[in-house]
C-alpha cells in the first residue's frame, strides 16, 4: 500500500495537481505509514506473547508424546510377539511331516499331472522360515520410536513464528495473479 501512495505522490508532483490534492495524498501516506508501524508493533507484541508460551508448550507436548510412545512401544512388542507365534505355527520345515504336507499341497494344486520341481522346493523352506524369523528378530521398537521422535516428535527441529518483511516484488506479482 505504501508503494501505491508513494507512486501517487510522484504522479501528483509530475502532473502539477493542486496543493490541496497533494496535501491530501501526503496525509494519506503518513496515515498509512502510521498504520504500518502500529500493526508491526501489535504483531511484535503478539509474537513476544506467543514466544513466552514456548517452554510450556514443549513441556506439555513432551508429556503427551511420551504417553503415546509408551502405548506404541507396547503395541510394537505385542506385534512382534504375535509374529513369533505365527512363525512358530506356520513353520512346517521343522515338523517331520512337512514333506508329506508339501506333496499334498502339490497334489491339490496340480493333481496327477506333471509339475516342475521348482514349485515348493523342499530345500528352500527352511531358508524362507529362517529369513522370516531373522526379520522378526531384527525389528527394534526402541530404534523405531527414537527415529519417530527425531523426525516427527519432540526432538524434531522447531519452526517458531518470527517477523517476516514482505517482499514487495512478490506482493505485486501476487496481485497480478489474483486480479
């Protein structure tokens, strides 16, 4: 707004408008400058008040986040325990009748027709179940919770509000886009 009135002032001088009109424009310009100054002071005051609440906000946020992390740790431990139980139930490679079971599955899928040996390879089952067990064992809930806290929780970088001076070139560009 300041730029507009400044340009109007220059235009008034160039066109030699009457002194009364120039005086009105100068008064309007000074009122706009005062409004800008008052608004900035109010904004700075509001920022200062908000900044005073930052420690309380961080403390409350940490308390709520820690409760959520405790629940998440219990959930992850439960999930890991369930996956161990599932692994134990479906691991047919450790059971003596798994070869018979494997041939039964082949019969159900293929019937009496010929089927390649690459399907249901007997030698690959123990390796598959071992990799599954290794994956479950390597799941580390403490590491996951720490990563979450660092990237999305209380340990992440804070971006508190600050006073920003508006770029006039951007404002003019924005006004062209909007109108």
